[in-house]
């Protein structure tokens, strides 16, 4: 008996209860009135009891009908909610976005981009994870994340790589350092200085070492770390100076720590990556556009600060 009741019959019953009439139910279901009446009649036969008392054209629900409707209402209410969510996802007003990013960008650029992104999509949830570039690439390739931000160069199958604008290199130093009053600093001035350097496995470290070597400049390396955030924290603790991208250093600037751009052309290279092949998540595409816009605004701000600083 239970298996012979079909969803169309249940839908007809639920629609009559909501509308109060067969006419209203037919409009909800986009069918004819006789089709609704037949579905109700067949349902009553299947379940073995009457659902409505018929007074002319008016249907009055029986107590059993009221009890059945009470069971169905939460289910159909959830279906209505699902339909709305499905509509909102198409408009990028609902859903979830999974982001994997370098730790170095997790203190300023990524949070600002997320704030911009969510402000326009308050119903969208965001998951953010910080990981090394190679691990990000592996997890993007296996579609565990929708979008990633990594350091270049990087080679990984099953991902699409879109380079970002170069990130300006900066020197982070204690505010009491003799070079802290300078507008920009040349690598030539760092011979013998106490330096906290990034790991030798970092491409930025390779660029820095190459630039220093060509200038015959040999700073005193007192500490090494693969993490730009740790390097900045060591500067704040008074261990020495360090090279990081300016966007990484920005959150550490305070009364005790200053950030100064470097004259020589040494830049950090990052990229946005997506799973490939296959269609990208629309929310991920939008976040990528917001990230590029935020990075452009930040670079414009840096340019203005450079002009304003004496």
C-alpha cells in the first residue's frame, strides 16, 4: 500500500491544502482541475481513508488530512528553500567558495579581497586555508579547492595558471635602524647588515642572492626561514632585517617596524590557479577578478605613498 502512493498524488494533496481549492491547486501545479481531482481520488483509494469532505465545490480537510499535511509541510518547505538556494547560486548570491592561499598573503591582500567579495554576497560562505604552493597546486588539481594563490614558478598538471602583477619587494627593519628614514633603499647599502633570509628553496631568495652577488654585497645572514611571516616576526623581535614582498610586510608596520621599498627590480611572482580541465566555479572567477582589483588598488596606494613620503 505504502509503495503504491506516487509523488504526483502527494503533490496534488499538498497543493490543495495550501490553496484551499482544486482551482488554486491546479494553478500551482500547472495542470487541469480534473487532473488534480483524479490524483486526490486515487490517493484516497491507495491510503484507504477520506482526505476531504466535499460540500458542493468546497473541500473541507478531514482530521487525517490535517495530520498528513503537518508531516508534509516541513518536507515541501525544504524543497522551496532548495529551489531558492538553487536560484541564488545561479546569481552568485549563495553557495560556498574554497580558497587556498600562500601564508604570506593571508594577513592583508586575501582578507581585504574576501571582505570585498562577501560584502556583495552576504549569503556566500568562504573557506580559507593557507598552504605551501606545491601543496596548493596538488589540492587544486584534485578539486579539493576552487581557487588557489601560489608563488611562481610552478609546474603541476591539471591546473590552469594565471599570473598576477609582480609584487614589489620591500625591506623590513627596526624603526631605529640607520636606513629607516630613507624613502627607498638600495641593495648596495646592505653590505654586512644582519639579515633574516627566506629559505634557499624559495625563488625570491634566488633572485635576492643573485642581485646581491652582482652588486658584490654580502649581508650577514643570521637566520633563515621558509615563511615570510616568520621573517617579519623576527624583525619585530629585533633579530635583524628581512626581504619580503611589500604586501606581506604591510601588516607588520608599526611604531617599531618600518617597511621600505627596494630600488632594484626584484619582484615576487604569484599566480591564481584553477582546476583544469572543466568549467570553473563562477564564484571562483568572481573572486579572482576581485583579487586583481584589490591588488591594483594596493599598488596605486603604494605609488601615492611613495610620492607623499619626504
